[in-house]
C-alpha cells in the first residue's frame, strides 16, 4: 500500500510500543486485545482470501468491522458485553493508527464512530450465609487439596476478591496480626488491601504453614507447587457446589461461580450497613456506579425505604397488596 505503513508493522508497534511501553497495560488487557485481532484477521482471511501478513489497512473499513462483530454474535454466540469488548480493542488500535497514518483519517473516524450495543443490566446473583457455609463445608478437609479448596473459597467469600486476583496471590501478600489484611494487584493495576476477619486470620495462619511445605511461594498452589489456573478454581467450586446441594437445597436453583462469591461478599457488607462508597473501595471498583448494582439487588433495603414513606391521610402504610379480583385478572392474562 503506497504511502502507508504495513499493517503487520502497525500491529507490532501497537502492542509493544503503545500497550506495553506507553500504557504499561496489564497482561490481561494485552491477552484480550490479542484475541480480538486473532479473530479479526481469521475473519478477514476467510472473507478476503488473503493471509493476515498480506492484509492492508484499507481492507478494514467501518462496514467490514461491523460485519466482523455481527459474525461474532451469530457464529460464536458471544454476548453483547463481549462484542463491545472486541470493539473497544479495535477502537484502541485505530486511535493509535490515526496518529501514524493521518491520510486515512476519514476511514478511521468512521470506525471510531461505530457505536457499542446497549444491553440489559442483569440482576446480581448472590448467596445467602447458609448457602456459603454449605459450600465451605463441602471440601474434604482431611486431605491437602480439601484444606486448600476450603481456604481458597473461605477467603473468596470473605474478601470478595476477583478470581484473577485470588490465583495471583502469594503467601507474603497475607499480613496477620494488628490490621490483618491481604494485598492484591487488581484490575487496572490498582493495588489494594482488604481486611481479614479474626476467623479468616486463624484459618490462614494454619494454612500458610502448610502451603509453604511444597516449596511454593503461591498462597494457593496446585499439587505441583505452581500456579492454580482460573479454570481449575472454577472446576473445584462447581464440584464443591454440587456436594453442597445435598445439604442445602436452595443451591440447586442457583448458578455458583467465583464471581457470585464476590457478589455475595458485597451483599453481606451492604446488609451489615457498610456505606456503598466503602464497598466500592473494598471491591476495587473504578467508579461507585459499578457498586450501585448491589443497591438494586437488595430487596430488603427497598422494603425498608418503602416502610418509611408516610401514607396519605386515611390510608394505611406498608406495601401494596392487590385484591383477589385484580389477582384473578392478572392470572388470566
């Protein structure tokens, strides 16, 4: 392509110069962007009949990017959030290209103008204290793996750490004694400290001695002493949740994931009267708006607010309950 830099060169500079050097992007961000461009170039190869190394910038106009995103939804069954995440990576690349290739400003602006899709905000799912206790009781604590699984799930349910944060924890991230806490490097490379309860401290004190016997620096190592993968944590939680269903029937109606444990920790803080801004700091949220989803999910909080509303003169307070005739009408719809 005359007068413009080759696409492979721009991609290489985008990842090494812009993301790694200038922005110091996290490995998670780099992996996510990498996967986006793998998918995009595979799609382009199938549609244009050109190998990725021979693709040109002019091959990627706004209609082509839109077709790629539609193909992801149709053929890979991705959700809207994932679609928007792929679009974010593509926009970041073309913002970089805008400075490198100003002659393509018109094409780039049309790509940057592609809107993200709106999506429904799903209700936050969380576990009750009884359901959490049932899951924590499920691992066989007579074995090393069972004790590790119990401690991992206990820490996740108490601290609300993300799965990516838990698997990266090393033993020296735990500080016991006065002001006991666990340090982690969270989303956006933000380091934060999360307080630990006395019960969690007692259990961690015993586990730290045992975890170190395998010659690993990790807080929750695998059987070989290496990193425990996110997939392994998801599998062990699913296995223990199945066991817990035998003693807690309500778990049978819920999908239990590491992120549900995070939601559960947040809801317990909210139910204990902790201010929403403190919960945002606790969870490592960039904005308090993210944390407000827990307010929407907290029905008891809404009921308490309703109880404070003064009724009109001559009317009784409390929640509205329709009469039988109205219920019959609704049932017939």
